[in-house]
C-alpha cells in the first residue's frame, strides 16, 4: 500500500512537470506550427535567474525568473521566428533547434558549463506523511502547483477574450486573422505564456535537482516533445494528458523494470513514442485543423 | 553518348576533383592542419549520408548521429585487437571477444549493420512525415545514446573505449569521402531518387502519380544509414577512442548545420557546406588560440567557447536570409547536362 502511494506521488509530480513543459511547447505549436526546441533554454535561463537571485526572498527570485523567461521567449520570437513565419515547418524546426543551441553555447561561453548548486525553496525539502507513507513535500507541492496552473490556463483559454482568440488561431490561423484576430498579439501572448510556464517548471525542477547547468532544460524538453507527440501536436488537452502519461509510464518502468534494465528506462519511453505514432500518427487527441487541405 | 554521360556526371567529377585537391593540399601542410582536414573529410562522409535521405526526401532527420555511433561501436568491437578489448570490455560474449576482422572491413561492416537497423526501425518510421517524422528520428537518436551509454558490457558505457586501430589517414579519408559522394550521386540519378524528390516537392501529387512514398523513403533511409555508419566507423578509427558523448546533440547540430548552410537540396550543397563550416570552425579555433597581428606584436584572442557561439549565430543568419543555403539547391556544373539535352530536342 505504502509503495503504491509513493509511486502515485512520484508519477503525478513527474507527469505534472512534463505536462507543464509540454503545454508550453503545445501553446506555441498550436498557434504557429512551430516545434520550439528553444523551450529548453527558457527553463534553463529561468533557473539561472533563480540562481542569480538566490539570496533574495522567493517572491523576488521567482519574479526575476518569470521576467527572464518571458523576455527571452518574446525576444526569440521577434528575432528568429517572426521572419520565418511563412517558412515551412521543417525550416522553422531547424531554426528553433539553432536558437536552442545558440543560447546553450552563449550560456556555456559566459557562465561556464560547470553545474552551480541552488536551493530556491529550502522549506520544501522535508518529508511529510500520508497515512504511514513518507513522501517528499516538494513532490506534493509540485502536484498542487501543476493542478492550479492547468486550471488557471483553462480558465484563461475559455473565459477571456484573448483565450478565445488563441483557440480560434489554433483552429484555423488564416480564418481567425480574417475575423479580426491580431496575429502578432496572439503569437506574442502565446510565447509569453510559454515563458511563464517555463519559469514555473524551472522553479520546481531546480528545487528537485538542486543545481543548474547550461543543459538543464534539454532532457525535460525532449521528454515534453514526446508527450506532445503522443497527445497530439497542436492539441492542448493532448499535451497535458501526454505529459501525465509519460510521467506515469516512466515512474512505473523505474519501479517495475528489472534492475539491469532500469538505466534503459528512457529508451523504452522513446520506443513507446515511435509505437504510439504508428498506431495514431496524429496522436491520441488529434488537433482539429491540423489535417492539410489539398 | 560517351560525351553525354560525361556531361551528366560533371557535378560528380567536379566534387571529386575538389576533394582530391583539398587532400593534396593537406598533404603538404603541417600535422595539425592535416588532422583537421582528415576530420572534415570524415564529416563529408557523414553529411553526405545525411543528405541522401534528408536532401532527396525533404524529411528532417536527426538520427544520423545515432547511426554514426552504432557504426563506430560495431566496427570497433569487430576490429579491435584482442588485448585492449579484453582489458576494456571483459564481459563480452566469447565469439565477439575473439573476433578480429581486418581494419578496413570495419566501415563496411559497421555500415551494413546500420543499414539493417535502419531497415527495421525505418519500416514504421517512414510512414510518418513532417514534424512527427522529425520527432521520431530524434527519439531514435536519443535511444541510441541511452542504450550505448548504458550497455556497459558491450560499449564500456560512460567510460571511453580506447585502443582502436587509428588507421584513418589522409588518403583513407579521401577515398571514403569520394566513395560516399559517388554513392550519393549514383543514387540521386536513379529513377527512385527522382520519384522521391517529386514526393518532396508535392507528396500528394506524387502519390497520385503512383509513387510509393514510404517505400522510396525507406530505401534512401537505409542507404543513408549505411553511409553514416561507415562515417562513424571512420570517425572512431581516426580518433582512436570512442565516447558516447561524442554522438549526441552537438554533432547532430553540426551535421544539420553543415547540410543546411551548404543547401540541403543538392549533393554539392552537402559537400560545400561541410567544407565551409569545417574551414570556419578551424578559423574560429585558431582565434581561440590567438591570431598574431603581423607587424604589431598584438595577438587577437577570443575566449574559449566563442567559436561555438559564432557558428550557431551564423547558422541562424543563414536560415533567416538564405534558407536554401549557399548553393540554393543547385549542383555544381549541373546545368551542363540540362542545356545539352535541350539542344538535342531542338
């Protein structure tokens, strides 16, 4: 029983992190068909901001991280992705890969590649008991934060005018533009939102791992990509469910694989992606409007 | 007839001449420069391998570094002398520990193994297109990295595998680069490659004309994997040591950069892009060491890591302002054969 609670907490907290990252990637993809590799660097830079402000109160440090990630997201959009908006998805994808590598190299160049330790929220590094099971408070908070954010984002998308415009743009961008949705505004807001999500992920992830280095965000981003693909690229619900699924599967593999096979855990997850793509090439929840018209 | 054939092969001959000329020049250069040239010739093999699939099909492929890794390890395991092999990898199966093929068989066996792997994994993946295919090949590269990095009994895991025969010199590298270019050129002159390029331009129209896109893509993928695997084996036997880390994101980015900078739609683009980027990296590396300004006694020095930043920035600039690369997707001397054909018709 206690083992099950432990696994459930692990799975949901990991899945929550993946879901938030996948959502950040999915938001951008849904409005401009850009698979944004540079999302990893939004997380990394936000974590560096946390590190730079580590003496300050949490509110200060976290605001700094949000400002950092949002600014970076908006700047990359302006410099790299806006000029390429009419290019084909392949070029856009190579461009985002390039932006990602450029920021990584800049970080290595300016700050060095050595990991720096940080502990943004020391208060969370204790254990609490659920019944008789000891679980980490941080993981419970992670689950809570993910749930609240998902709820907030849903409300934003369903209840505000900007949310409506964004959903319209995701469904059919040209049509939305014709009905008066301002393309630039929607895309910038999408990038800013993905920046906020990245900052939250950075806080939770840095608190778990306890250090920051120039490639901090890369494994998260790659896994989140997988999650969006499984869920259905362009579908936000799909991104969240895909993220949770990947988290759950990873935790289960970690718990139940024979010990010699455990290091290969991620390989199994990625093999599952390829399988999932074969059965449903457009993901579990295919986005409307993604199908190409001829 | 002979003349027409010669015109048709003009791009190939020009590229071969370019590669041989560079090799000849490197032969009279100092050891350091000549080693850099060998490395860039090995890179030519890998970029051409990437081009065979990506250039002809237009589908983004991030898996070529994974195939390089597989080719490198297969070649190393089969050709390493028994002594170092027993020292670094004591847990190998007996038949593998005893295997010692001639060194030059390495790239071919490594390539063949990669081709077999590509055939198996490509069967499902080639049914995808666009971003799904890109993510799937990315996953493939990641799987290779994780499996090779953790399969300690076979690859040494995170520890470097040392003691490979370092037989790849200037002329070996040159021969393989010429071979890879010739294979790619021969392939792109076939009707299958022509049909595949048609599907690149318009997948639906190609399918409507009876082209079986998935099957043709698979063919190019397998051939590309063979060339990349051979390139990986050469890389390993040039360095003399193997680390899983050298087959991860950085080289993936480097190979894609080389192809895109040159122009991913032509073989000339693949070769030229590789050479230009290699030259640029070399200049930037010299800048990190320090370039003395003649006559002044001042040495210009860039900080370490500067070269990587410039390379990535340059790639971004090329994507923004010249997305079709230096060659714009044209072959060198590629218009000779075409103009000749037009004359025939008139």
